[in-house]
C-alpha cells in the first residue's frame, strides 16, 4: 500500500510540473512559428481562402478597427472579401517572433504592405500550439505605421 501511495504522489508531482523549453527548443519553436506565419501570409498571395481559414483557431479573435471579430467562422467570413480578385490587396511578412518558455504561445509581428509594396501598417499575431504540434492563430491586430520623430 505504501508503494502505491508513493507512486501516486510521484505521478501527481510530475504532472503538476510546468514544462519549460530549453533555449535550443525555443529557437526551433520560433522557427516553426516564423514558417507558419509565412505560410499563413502565402495563403493571401495564393488567393487561397481555405488555406487561410485552416490557420485559424476555433475561438480566434481578429480586431477590425475598434471592433473585434470573434470565432473562426466569423473571421473567415470577414476576410473572404480580401481574397476576391486576382491580386491581393495587401501582404505581410514576419520580422520578429517570440515564444513563451512554456512553448505554448507565440507572438509574431511584422510589416503589412499595400499592393504596391508600401508599408501601411504592422501586424501583431498571437499563436497557440495545439497538442498535435500545429500552431493556430488566436489573436490578430494590426496597427498603422507610426510617424517618426
């Protein structure tokens, strides 16, 4: 009986420990998120709304001006208009990614460019890693370009 109690206590302690990624793991996870963000952006370039939608978490929230669009279906519907026409109205490219030490959440950010390639804003996206290892976007918010000093 005593052995069973020790095994149960040891298992409980192991389960309660938070996993912390090693620095080399963080670099690998940052690269995964960078590649995922680039694939997400490529969905716009390729005019592939279905691919775009596949990156959205079910409870994704995308900010649009002062309001928020909540849920995968609503975000997909709101963004469908950006996939109409042959040429994308804008593009984006990540230039920074950071991953929490838990390896579960990440921030990606970078410039947003208009159809002519002029920087018109900056995106900020929060990604969550699912149990399968796939990263899905949970929050997205753009901001205008700030004037320099």
